[in-house]
C-alpha cells in the first residue's frame, strides 16, 4: 500500500500536503524583508547619502519607498494570520490582553525613539514632550504610534471579522478607499493646535506627514484579506495558494479600478510622487493604492520563490530581525537617532553595514543581557517580583517532586 501511494503521488506535492501554517516560510522572510527595508530607508536618510546622489536618487527611493507600505501590510497580514487564528481556536479572551500589551509596547518604542531623538540633538525638550501626546513628531519610528492606536481597536476588528467573515474585511477596505476623496477636502482646514493629532489619526489639517491611522487601514485590511486565504477552509497547499493568488489579483484589480476616480496624475507622475515623499507627506490616495500593489507584488514574489521551502542558513541568520520586528525596528531607530551626528561624516556603506550588524547582534542576544527577565516582565505589564516568586515556587515544587 505504501508503494502504491508513493507511485500515485502527483508531480505537484501541494495537491496532497495538508495545509500547515508553520511551513509557510515565505511569511517569515517577508516580515524580515519589511523590517530590513524600513531600517535601510532610515539608515540612508541618516547618512544623507541621497542628497549627494542628485537627481538619480529616485532610482534608489523608488525601491526603499515601498518599505512603509509592506511594513504596515505585513502588520495587517499577521493580525489575520496570528490573532484571528488564535481567537478562532481559543476565543477572544486569548488575544485581548496580548493586544493591549502590544499596543503599550509600540507606544513605549515610539517614546524611546523620540527620547533618543532628543538625546541625539535632533529636537528640543518641548518638541519631545509634544511628541509624547502626538502633538509633535519623532525622528524615525512615527509608524509605531500608528500601530499603538490600531492595536487598541484590533480586538473589535478581529471580533467582527470572525462574526461576519471575510466580507467584513472587504466592506471595510472599500469604505476606507471610498472615504479618501472626502478626507482630502479636510486637508486644507486649519484645526489649530490639533492639526498634528488629527493628521496622525485621519490625515487632515495643515500638518505634513503620513501615513495616518485611517489611511494606514487600507494597508492593514489588504494584508488581512490576503492572509485570509491561508487561514480559511483550504485543506491543502494547492487550494490555499490558489486562493492566495486569486485574492492578490483581486487586490490589484481593486486598486486599478479605484485609481481613475482617486488619482489625477499620470502613472509616471504618480510613481515619481510616490518615490519622492510627495504623496505620503500629503496622505494622497495614490500613495496607498501604489503601496498596496507593491506590497502584493513583494509578498507574491516571495511566495513563488520560497513558498514552503526551507530557508537557507544565511537567510535564517537574519530572521530574528523579522521575528522580533518591533524590538529590532525600535532598536534600529534608537541607534540611528543616537548616531545622527556621526552618520553624515563617515562612509555610508561602512555606516550601514555596522548599523545592521549592531541591530542584529542586539536582537539575537538581548535575552543574555543582565536584568533581561526583569525588563521583559515590565514590558509585558507584569509585576516582576510576583512573576519571579511564582517561577521560584514552581521550580521548588519540581525539585520537591523529584
């Protein structure tokens, strides 16, 4: 019988292999790619090397400008892939506290980044204090405050997603895209002291900068929609990947249909404005439509090149950057802000290499640092002494039983 089964096995083993989410290695690679690309973008900005390149800088920025979209897109992807899957299996209570803690960690990472901006001499004490309440900005890491806000209502998002299915995600995505023309009308309204907070939340007011929380939901919902193909009822890899590519094509089609009423520039002009920060700084629809398409392109490319294949050892060496994305991203921005004075005065290639090696080493070996357990308990909003006492009691009980 065994020989019979092996002889009748189809050429494409995806037909018979049951879906195992832990075997989708391209997702870990995509997460790592998103973090590396985001930190590379910030590193190049820190060295100011793009200012010395001249008009040719667009050849570089059109690549690194896809960093934020894929970074936020993968954030939404993991909401569906991890939190919705866990809530479906164990109930909403299993993710609510975890999401609140994650929101706190994102906000703490943002505050730490802003504090290092102050230490690096890039902003005043007043601007630092204003940034903590979202009345000002940090230098790098502003996306963390967007994550912190989104994480607060993610339990509601997941609850409605599980109750109404994928159609709820599609409905919300369509609603966000359709709202863009109305939000743009409020961009020229002066809200006074509330310009910056309202720009952060909804992309309105006189403040410059993006993405806003509301506009970022287009990336988040697109990521959730694509991930739903892998967390649905598909029982085999072939079925799952077929749905994955079908939804990827659907997302690109949605952006193509939305392009004509929302974007009034030619595709070539829009691509330049996407690359040179014009679209992002003004929260223009073109930035989000192009961002969705480029994110779908990257993750679809990784699914084709990697899929379920085991990652090579050199690639695995860099995976901690993606698997601990919040920590590595915050660490990278902290180092960039602290070294902002030195960066333009050294060789940019050497600086970038040393920077990434430093982030990787810190991320890989942070758990060996003194007082790591104590700090880790605090970051998870647990009282360290109580946690230590419980661990000691458990250890004592084990020794007694032996």
